[in-house]
C-alpha cells in the first residue's frame, strides 16, 4: 500500500501544481511538471508490472486494464504537453490516474482474468488498448473544444485565458486523434475477427456489437468531417456517445462480474 500512496501523492502534486499555474499569466511550465509526473508514472509502472505479472500469463482484470490505459494516456499527454497546449487537461488526467491507483489498492482482487499471451492475442489486445487510449484522449480534446466554444460564444474573459490554446489548434488535434483512434479501432476489430474464435459467442457478443456500433459512430464522424466539414456540437456529442459505448464494451460486463457480483 505504501507504493500506491507514494504514486497517488505524486499524481496529486503534479495535478495541483498545474492547476495553481492555470491562473498565472504565463501558464504552467511543463518542465517543472515533469519531476512529479515522472515519479508518479514510474511508480505506477511498477504497480502495473506487479499487477499484470501472473505466470504463465497475464492478469487482465478490469482494474488492471483500466490502470494500464490510464498510464498510457497519462504518458502520452505528459509528453504531448511539451509541444501542445494541454495544461487545462492535465489535472483531469493526473487526477484520474490517481483515482485508478487508489481503487486498485482499495478494491480486493477476487476475480483474476488470466490469459495466455499468444502472439495473435497480443496483437489484438495491443491494438484495442491503443485505440481506446487514443479515443479517450480525443474525448479530452473534444471537451476542451466544447469549453473554448462556450467561452467564445459568451464573449467573456476567462481567468484561464492564458492557458487556453487557439480554437483551431485544438480542433485540428482533435480530428487527427479521432482519425488515428478510428483506424486503430478498425485494425483491432479486424484482428479480433481474424485471430479470435469467440467474437460472437454469448459471453462476447455484446462486446462485439457495442464495439462495432462505436466504430460506426467514429467512422461516420471522421468521414463527415473530411467530406462535408462537420464540426461543432454534433461531432463532439457523437464522439462522447461513441466513447461511452466503447467503454461499455471494454468494461461493462467486467464491472458487473468483478465488482457487483463479487461484492
């Protein structure tokens, strides 16, 4: 439990420092954020290795998968903060990772989902995790886009104005992330149909259906933007709905099995 506490403290320190600097006219300095973020990510990675390592396979329980995705998103966003304006998103990212680490420490692991890491399964899982992580980051940018849009419509000077990037910059990054995530999700579904025999089995069918519906939403949204210039609230809403369905596909049944039924 000591390592979990240390990890949470570093995450909260990084989140608190960024939040306090959001009101500064110069905004947060990503170089100063790097020290607590690096320490938090390092301890989080240690906890991940300990949790996933379940010889002769890997323990892909719900909390382990959620923790892995949180770590991947946080690493990506921390690195991106040196080149992109992500300051307003970082407290949310750090706070969510801290919450996942806390839940992993407090909730007893009564259900171990051990899998044998065959090469084809590793490919499918890797693509699925990358797709979900990329689309979750796209959701973060969609929320930031919605916030900036609202501020511009209200024509109010925000205390966070110095930390907010230009609208077009956020929109460009959002659509690139949406396209990349959709491509990765496409490859994930294809690899699932090629390598797995139980995509339509009774215990997996709902995951497949929800994932395909989410893929359709993301694909139509990305194509609509490219072909007809779709943007604004409809695109943001569609992205949120697609991410919600994909989250249900990834974690819905696991939550019922590992948390509700086990308790």
